[in-house]
């Protein structure tokens, strides 16, 4: 399996819902790092997993929407606990939709909320 990965940083705010999470129940911010990885069994006609320039543009568009945002207010996350798990799923789903023409077989997204805590989501796209 071949992989292509990109990393982005952004800062966003959120507050957790649905339980007693102490200070996490109050609006606060995190400096997030996300790693996005596309996978393919074989390379495309050009010898790539995907067009890296296109992947960069799509990832930049996604992180631009997240930069400075309150995650609880993002339509796809409304009503969900804006956990790093849900955030990873949100990014993976958006990458899958926006990179469909690149035919990745899987997309993995890992979101770090600090240097110790991370969560991820792996979508099988064209399996």
C-alpha cells in the first residue's frame, strides 16, 4: 500500500457537551495538529498516490474553515460532542468527498489536541 501524508496546524475553540467534563465543559481553545494520509494499492498514471497540490488545496480549505472557529458551531459537528474523534471523522469525510476524483482507497486522519492526546479516523473509500 502506498501512502501520501500531509500535516496541518490550526487553532480552534470548543466546549464538550453531554457529561461532566470539568473545565472542558467551558469554551476553551486548542492548538491542533492534524495528519492526513491517503492510501492506494497502486500508483496512478503519473506514479502518484494523488496530486499533492490538489490534496494541499483541499486540506488548506478544510483547515481554513476550522481556524479560529468554535467547533460546536460547525454545521456537520452541531449536536455532537466536538471531540478529537469527531473532528478526525469530520476532516476524513470532507477529504473523501473533495478528493473523490483522486480515487484513494483509504483516508486516515489523526488529530492531536496537544503533545499527548490524539484520536483518528480511517475511512475505506474505494475498497
